[in-house]
C-alpha cells in the first residue's frame, strides 16, 4: 500500500471471552479450540484512511507465510489468501504485495510469458502491485526441515547469483513503471558454512557475486528508469549478524574501489533491516540504524517483526519447550547486563545447555522466533516490539531513509495454538491492524 517490544512481559497476554473453532493448518474437518485475538491498535478511522501512508512508504506483508514452491502454488495462494486480506484492509485503494518466490517458482515464471501476462492482469484487476520480493529462502520453506539450509546456496555459489538476478528481471517487468523496487537476501552466508581452509576463497566469491549482481541491477535500472536495490539481511549466526559486523562486511565489499565506484555499488546494495533479528542481538534501533547510515549504507527495506524474550526462570524455560519445532531455525542469544554472553544455534541446543547448567542461565534470553505483532505472548514471555516502535519513532523524526516496509510472521503454521488466530487471513488482518495503528501513532499514516 502506498499513496499509488516489548521486552519481558510482567502480565498475562490479552484474552477475550470465548474461543473459535478452526481446522489445523492444511487440514479440514478437524477442529480445535484456538483462542482468537482481535485486532489491536486499529487506525483511528479504520483501514482505508490509513492506506495513505506518508513519506512515500509502501507497506505489505511477506507472502512467505503461505506455502508455495511452484509458481502455480504461489499464484493460488495469492488469489486465495492475499486477495482475501486485500479485500478486508484495502478494498478501494492500491494494495502493495511483498512477494516470495522460490527459485523454482521464479524459473517457472521467467520461462512462461503467458503466466507473467496472467499475473499482471490479476494485479490490475485487484488494484494490487508488487514492490518487493523476498529472495532469502531459495528452496522449500514450509512443511519440511529448513533450519540452516535457508542460507543455502549462499552467495559464494553461482546459483544464488542467478536466482537473484532472475528475481530482479521479474520485478522490473512486473512492478508498475517507475516504481522503486527491492529484493531482500541472506547476509552472504551462514557462519558455519565457512571452513578455515576455504574461508578466504568463499568470502572472495561472495564479494565477487554481489558485485556482479549490483552490475546487473544497475543495467536494469538504466534501461527501465527505476530505482532497484538489493537488501542483505543480517540474521543471528549469519555471516554478519549485527550492525558492527554489517558495516565491516560492506567495508570489505567496497575495499579498493574509488569513491564513485563505492557510491554506485552502495546505491544498489544495502541492508534489509529486520527488527526481530537486530533485537535478538540486543541492539537498540537508534544506535544500529545510526551506525549503518553513518557508514553510508542504504536501508533497502525494513522487516517489521518481533522476537520472543524471557527471563530464564525454570517455569519460563519449561514453557519455552513448547516452541520447539522441526522446520525453522530459532537461534537463542543470552545476555548478562545487556551484553551477549552466549549464542546457541537452535532452541533445542539452548534448552539442553540450560538443563546441564541452570546456574549459568543468564539474565535474559532472546529467541529468533517471529511472534505475532498484534498480540502479546503469555505471561512467561515478552517480545521485542519496543525495537520496532523505536525504529518508527526514529523514522518519524527523520523520515525518508527507507520506503519499503514489510511485516513478516512466516511462523504462523508452527506457532503454539495460543498465539495463532482462527486462520491465516484473520492473522494477517490483525497484523495489518497493529502495524497501521503504530504507523498512524507515529504520524506515518
């Protein structure tokens, strides 16, 4: 849509009387009683008045919440779920879509002009448009073990370069003429993928492929006259995971370039700032955004997202076990006096360590588990929405440094039942309600 954390909770989560019956994800006919959380912080006059976002902001949700590895499956999800959301939150105004395309779906769409024509017709008929693509997950993203494989292939591999170039070719063709468009991607690699004996060569390959991608983006932009940019997304245990490591990575990427060459490179390569990820790193938005911008880095896109937090009491750690699941990576960072003291690759690793060393539990844990924005976790837990709202306050005071905002709660299928709405459309409508309410509160909508 455009004009075209809390930290650790001390109280119980919001509730309402009654509960709704719904089928489990992907099932029919099997009902369970799932609490439904109503929309919080709805914009003052309902959704349509808040579609006129200020400072040229585009807002969408990332469609990686839906299953879809082929183009046929992806387009079906758009017509079924995304359009149902649009009809409820933006029935009479242009509606921005944050598209996720797997490598297979992108290759299929690129090879079939009739499918691209059909997609453009659907976008026109629904008054919708694509302004950004999530190009982080390359392969399957639902219903199978993803974990660290979400980082594969990394940027040292030609497959990653080819995939990302294809995404830019597609968005340049599909997005409205002249519209700024972005793609987001992984932070180069996953730290464990780099082996001591090969790390130097891997890092050089990553830099070489990113420079080649920037050249491709530049040529496309010159041809179409649009502003195109790639956002690399810091993530816990990624090749770069916090603001300091991000600045260092881009310094290495631009080493040896002239001032003009650096400016051209950083016009097309920037940072996808995920508020969940940076909050998990115990960063504050003012310091993190300040460091990135002071280094001359573009904020390509902002992911509006929230992480799970807790003080590691025996009760909280026991309840945290309910968040274990076999699909996604849930890195855990432990802090003492606000400083990170331990990092765990995944939630089971942290729980096993706590079982063996309860006396060394630390003061606060932050878990890379994207939890809904529109409701609070139960009383054992908190969230990091304060990082998100802090970023909005920062933006309101000095707007314009990013125009692509996308909320991302892809974990819907694996959320504990108490955090899941009746169905995915209800969940997304509630997320829009919260996001638009916060944007309005900060004078951005």
